[in-house]
């Protein structure tokens, strides 16, 4: 992911690594915003243990502050894996 992330930024790939084979699984990229609200985007599996979400809307990253991102995987046998969260600072445009 980019070193600097800004509110309203699009065309940003949020890529997450897992420790398990996720090929064929359903993946969500979950997040917790700086205001503690949680949500998710549909992720795409790109390698045996990697998934991503590309921000496409200016409202995807709508709050400045510390954000957390993690993978939520539903495997083919319906079991669920939840990854450790990565944290990133989302800045106002012009900051950083």
C-alpha cells in the first residue's frame, strides 16, 4: 500500500497478506475507521495468500486518522479466518 494515504483518495490498492491458502475463498477487506465505525469491502484474491481492494469512490476513505484493515476469509468448507489488522494513517489532503 502507498506510504501516504489521503481522505478521498481513489485508485489505491489495499493489499493484505494472510498465512493460509485463500484460493477459491470468499474474502472481505474489513476496516475500522478513526471514528471507530467498522465496515467492509469485497476483496479479490490475487495469490495463494494475498487479497486486495482497490478504492474506487472518494467516500471509501472518508475520515482522517488511524485506520485498521484486515482480511476476513470464508473458506470453501464454510470455516472463517480473520487476519491480524494492519494500521495506516489516513491524512487530510495537503498534510504529510
